[in-house]
C-alpha cells in the first residue's frame, strides 16, 4: 500500500512525459513508437554505444550524488556546471606538468584531487557569499558558472592554445601515456565509473548513516531549530556545498583524463544541469540516484542514434527528460497537497 | 445557519484526533467548544473550515449535506475561521487585505461594508492602516470583518483571546454577541472555562478526540465541566510549589547595555544566583526576549560584560538552553521524529538508532508525550510538542531560558510542564522564564524581575510581592523605587 502510494507520482510523471513527447513528435510527423524504441534501447545495441552511455553516466552520477547532499542541506547548487568546469581546468594545469617518464598514477591521483579541491573551492565561494552577504546561492552559482566558462575558454584560446592556432577542439591533447586505460576496444575507462560508484556509496553512507548526515538534513530543514539542538547549522551547510563541489570538480577532472584528454571549451556540456534535473526528479533522495542516472544516460546516449536511423534530431530526448522532471514535480506537489488536505 | 456534524473521524498516522463526533450547532447562538490541548478541538474546526479533509462522516448545513475539504468550499457554504495566527498580507492596508480575499468587485462597496461592520461591532479600525501597524487583537478584528463581508454565516474562532489585551477581549466578546444576534452561528474554541461561562450559550466538551456527553446549555457548573474536560485527573491534588534555595552566582552582569533594533536596556549590573526559578514580568515586548537571549549568549551586549560561571560569555552555550516562543519554527524540526531529535542532541558518530530509540521510549514515558518514537513532531498537538521540547533538553543543561512556557496550554498540560521545570530546578537547573500571565509569574517564581519602559527592576523576592503590587509595577506605578 505504502509502496504503491510512493510509486504514484513517478508513474503519473512517466505517462505524462511519454504523452507530451508523443504530441511533440506527432506535430512534426515523426513516428513516435520507433522514436521511443531508439531512445530507450539505442544505447544498448552495441558495445561501443554502451560504452558511451557508461562514460556519460559516471560524471552524471557524481554530480547527482553531490547534489543530493547540497539539496539535503537546503542549498540549490545551480553553480555545479562551473564547479565541474573549474575542476577540469585545474586538473589540466596539474597534468600539463607531466614530463615523459613521470609516474603516471601519481599524476592521475594529484589531478583528480586537485580537480575535486578546485570544485570544492568554487562551491565554497558560493557558500561563503550566501552566509556572509545573504546573496542567494542560486544567483551566485549561476554567475560563477559564466566566470568558470570564461576562465576555461581563456585557457583554451589563450595560454594553453595549440601551437600556432587556437582551436574549438581544445588544447593540445595530453600524451597518450596519461590517458586513463580503456577496457578492450571500447572508450570505457574502468576508473571513471569505479570512482563514481565509490563516491555514490560514500555519500549514501554519509547522508543516511552518520551523525554528520543527520545534521546536514536537520540544517536544511530548519536552521534556527537545528542551531538550538546544538547542530552547527552554518558549518554543515557550507560543508555540504563543499562536498557537492568536490564531486563536481572530480567529474570535471575525470572528463579531462578519461574522455577528452585535453581541456575543451565546453567541458561540463550540460552534465551538471542534467544532474540537477535528476536531483529534482527524485527530490534529491540519494537512494534513487543510481537508477535515474542510468535512465537519463540511456536516453541521452540512445537518442544520438535518432538522426541516423530516423532522421529525428537527438534533442527530442531532452524534451522527454524535461517533461519528465516537470511532470514529476507537479505530480509530487499535487499529491502532497491532496495528502495535507 | 444550523450545522449538523455526524460521525466525523480524523486520524494523523496512528494518532486519532477526532473519533466519531456528532454534534449540532444552532444558529443565532455562541457555542463554546472546550477541551484541553490535544483534545481535538482544532482538528474539528479545521475540518469545518476546509483546512483538513474528513476521513469519514458528514456535515450538513440547514439539513443539506455539504461537501467540504477546501477552504474555498467552506467559505462558499458560509463557514469562515479566524485562526490562532491571522493569515494576512502585512504590507497591504486593511481594505486591500479585505479586497484581496473578499471576491467582491468594487472598492467603494467593500469600504462601505467595512465601515458598516466596523461601526456595528464597535471596533475602531482605520481602514487605511497597514496590517503590520496593527496589534494581534486588531488583526483579529480585521479577519472577523473580512469573513462577515465575504458572507460567512458561521464564524469559528480558535483560541481568540490568546495574545490580546483585556480591552480587546471585551470588545471581541461584545462583537461576538452582536454577530450572534444577527442570526449567525459562532463557534468559540477555548480551553478557558471562565470565557465559556462569560460568553457562550452552549458548551461542548472534547476529550482525547471524542465528545464527552452531549452539548449542554449554559450555565453548567464549573466542576461538571472540569470533570468532563479532564476526567478523574481533575480530582488529583495539584502539586505544591516548593521554594528553591539559590546557591552560588551563575551570571555576573557588569554595566551591561543590551540593544536590539528598537529596544535598549541598561546600563545595569546584576548578579543572578543559580538553582532558582526567575520570572520576568512586564508587558510583552518590554525587553524580556532581549534579556533572555543575552543570558543565553545568543546576543552579546553592546557594552559591558556578562560572565557565566565566572567566564566571559562569548556565544551560545550548550548548557544554557533557550526555548523560543515560536516553537514550531525555531524550537524543533517539524518533519523530524523524536528519535532523530535525540540523535541530533546526543552526538554519536554512527548511531544505528537503537540507543536513541531506547532513550526516546523513556522520555515518552517520563514526560507523558502522546507520540510514537518515529512520528514527525509536526503531527503532535501543541501540548505534546511542548512536552517533547522539554524532554529534549539534556540533563546536563544548567540553565533553561523559556518564553511563555505554557502559552496556549490548558491547565492540566501547563501544570505538568511546570512540574517538569520544578523537578529540573530541584536538581540544580536554573530556570528563567517570561510570561504574559501574572498569576503564572507569581505562582512559580522564586524571584521576579519587572520590565517597564526600557528598564528593568532589581531581582525582587517573590514573597515581597502580591499580584496587585506586581500588576502596579508592570504598569509603572512605583517602578522607580525598584529600578535597577
């Protein structure tokens, strides 16, 4: 009974999203059933497509897991794209110091740690400005996204530009030896999903099984009350932002090391915002992060097949995802209104 | 309008708030609904006014069954409720507030109706004042007129005399009598017996979610009503108030100035001894909150120094617990359970919850809280929330600073709260409280500080005061002699 009630909102939301997407497809004379088939299964039809899906899911998982902590603390970390970008830039700065013959593993570890620290620092700016100037973390975060993007563009087209010519395709690639090793002939680097899953497990544990997690949730629910109960609420909120920023920065560093092997102009490429969509969809409940991240990755990777097989643009998966989140938020709000009444 | 309620039930989780209630309220009368806190009065009224839906049962108006469940539907059938905290828009003027909620076109028409009701009910509201400039009592008057203009035939008032002055209470009672004479139905929810005796035509008593007996025509003997409200508990002797003997100085205040946005106390110096109950008396807003927050270390003095246990007080201390008046927003985390609160208080890095649960079960027994360990505190009644807050104060607390310890509670709940506070005091905890209720200050304090006009008195021995002399001091008569 209780489980059925919990499942009501998602079921309604999925039906509404399917319906609305069908309407959009129908108005453009596209065949809905085959479009959905490609979207939902396109990512699973070949090893290389599964690989693409996994390499999208990993950074998305990091972002969504981080956001479930910042949301729990009542913080809307819209600056996550910027935190991811800065993580990528700083990890690139570390990796550029590598000279042939250096210890690769050491560089990896330092680059990942530097990326995480940079993301945390970028989020820390948001948290501190929120606490000490009372500016909403939403505005500070969005503003810092532009700063981070400008910073990375400046590095790509300025100091780190390719010899002779600056290129939209990014900086000079890293030496092959620094690339994270792949599994077989796919593009999957084992380390990337492994790190993502470990971080998710760690965050889950922190949030649901430790005093720290309870205090973070309490601070998010009521600052004055948690302070009265002896919880250092401000510190917990800042820490939650730092943890989220670290996860995003780590995701950025992993993109540099495992996917692009260079700093590219749009490193975050909307993964942070997609993480926000996932977090909104599941009310930032960390238990549902993994399945929903998988769904979004499958849809996004699958829809890349759409232009090839059906001549439909892949952005239709974004329409579905958008409707899904919107319908979910509305359904949840609607049910809670009904229950309160 | 005649309201018939049949077999109404409402539960929140495992807690049954209303159990099979059937009662009639006739038109043209004032009906008192009495019960201690948590008896289910507010739940019943919130169902009538559409804030809660019914679990089962039916409501009929003039014999026709109506479908409630949304405030707008209740308003449409003519049921309006004045809540404990009037819900209005502070920056709007009185007329704008009424226009926003009246669904009547034409501002002149609204202004005219307003003027007519204002005169008829004997209120002295100026329609162009902003709500934020009004007192709680005046805001309540605005609400009443707004509901009448909207066409309410049934007026529900939930504990309307809480937080208003005696003069406003008289005005309110007069207005309610007028409204009843106009043929409307007034439901008057309270836990104060004398108000029912003074005002109501009938009395309906709720206890533990159920109706006790049937509705009775007033007058009814006090003992009979008490027995109905409290059952056999009312026969229990009330505990005796003990005297506490101060030992050692807890706070040293030296040339302290306490300042907030609109208030300034001092400079003054004081030494406050440990192990006693100190009551702060005075009109609300005379600086009592400011004073308590300084003692708690939540605010630091503008100048001078406060020493606590011979150490400079530099910030909020864990062993000085402050209970704010707005408990639901500042005191507890509404959606968290007792277990989670206990976990927050007693820091074990990794608590599987079992030790906390054991402790909670003990607290539930000790403090007589009607709750399960895992139910969200927002679902408890006011009295239970208050007992829960008290239960959550760690034994290690040296000081409890509390605003309005029993506001909104019935006599039984209030006494049980004081019983706990006295117990704590006997075990060495110092209690500093303020209350708008003079009798409460006189009954439970060992020492009293009077606040008047931006100043405070010396620490006065309770035994040197009478209720009359204290009332005079609060009004400023003779205050100069006891001034700090």
